[in-house]
C-alpha cells in the first residue's frame, strides 16, 4: 500500500500517537468550554421553523471583552467540565442476507439507534420529535467510486422520515454529481411524485467563505430545513480519514482547494458554515461493509463490523471512525501512523473550533446488539 509502511507505533490512551498530542495540548482540549453540537444530544435533533435560504458570510469571532476592576471580592471558578458527546453503535446479525442488505433489519437498526440517542422509547415518536412534516430534509450521501453510501441505508432513512410525516417530495438525497449517483445505483429524480435524488451539477448558491476563499454550496443544502449526513467510513491518503466531516466536500464547489496544506483549516471551516453546522439533525455513519478492502487509489473502505454509528457530533463520529479504521488497517498488516497523523490534525482543529469533541475519553458510546 503506497500510503502506509509496516511499522510499530506507541499510542496514547486516547488512541493517537503520543508524539502527535502534547500534554499541554491535551490539557487545553480538556479545558475547552466552547459550545458544540454535542452539548445537547436531544436539542440537536429538535425541529425548527422553516429556514429562509440566505447566503451567510463566515463569522468573525467577537473580541474578548476587557476585564473591569471590581470593588468586591473575586471568586475564582473552576474550569468548566469537558464536553461530552454521545454516540450509538448498533449491530444486527441479519442485516446482510448474502450480498444484499435487509431493509427490515436496517429499519430496526435505525429505530433502535434513534430511540437510544433521544431517550424516547417509542421509535416512531423519536423520529417525529426530530423531523416535522413541513420541513425540507436534505440527505447527504457519498456516491464516489472509491466506496459509496449503501443505497438501502439511505432509502431506509427516507422511509422513516416519511413515516414521521415528511412527504417524499420534500426529501432529497444529494451529492456533488448526478452521474456519480447513477454510477453508485442511486435513482436520480428531480420531479414528479416520490423521493428526490440529485447531484449538485452546478446548482450552487454563492456567498460563503472558508479559510479566506469564497465558496458556493449545493442548492439542496442551502435550501433545506434539516440535514442528515450519511457518510461511509474510508481511510485515504489525502487526509487520513473520510467520514462525517469529509463527506461535505461533496456539498461545496471545487473541494480540491481544501486538500494538502489547506486540509485542516478547510474541512473545519466548511463544517462550521451555518447550513452544515446548524441544520444537521443526525449523522448516520455507514460502517455496514462486510469486509475491509482497498482500491488502486489507496482508498480503504472499512468493513467487518457491519455497524451503524449515530450521533450529532461530527468530530466525535469521526474520532470513533478513526478508531475503527485503525483496527481495520492493522488487520491488513499496515502501519497506521499516517492516518493518525493526518486525521489527528484536523480532528483537533475541529474541536478547537467548537464543532465537537475528539478525545475518546469524552465520547460516550452506547452499544446495541439486536
């Protein structure tokens, strides 16, 4: 494999190489008091009133106010507790029937995951608590040739949205290209009755900025009220890991600008944009692939666990994805140092930006076996 070499590596307790994260950096992350999507697991799944699609520029942080003298005694407060993220990992022994995913098993996995995540025992009510009939729901899939979101999973999610009262015509599966969607088996449709499925194909909305560069977003994303992210877990040579945050490279024009030296600030800035950050209701990580395999372009589709990950924190989802990727890559007999180094950089940047948490000690994983 071109991007890896066989080697041994000393790992920190959190799962990253010790040389990648200093004690000072670790303590800094533990002391972060920034707001993140994981701060309220249920709140991030609450429907809101319809959003007017307007192009918003990147936000500039407000200056820190100057401290003012006080004549009263000052109480020194302890540092705020570290943020926590909640992730559900669900497995079903019958999800694969030979080479075909079982739709009924997928629906069971989705229902069990959302009921656990929202603490609403009735799965139907859990879906209804997250999505309302008036909302336009965008579902971001990954249809690139190096490993695509399983169509059966995306359709099962769309079915559950319809069961919650969202009309099929208000649900759109999307990625960057209609042709790539077709190549991966997705039924492209933009009119008539039923579910919508389309590539961006130049249908873009201008007015955003990432890392000092003007960007345009998919019209489907810009006009939605709620967003569901369904990435498939892959390791790759340009950023280490492709999962929740990287999936939105298919939501923007010319994502090649955010590779190489621009990867960490690019992936962080993109996921901090309001349509992605504030409209994401669910992230459903596709780790259903039966066996880990590598293609000729150094993409490794992570398999073997036949699982779904569900949460609302993209950094935490990716951190668990990194952990699962390490196991899969080691099963191929390759060194994981490159993936850890590349992914660790932008995961830390995402945590610093308030997008979520990446330390495994701050992530609560609830396991479900059906």
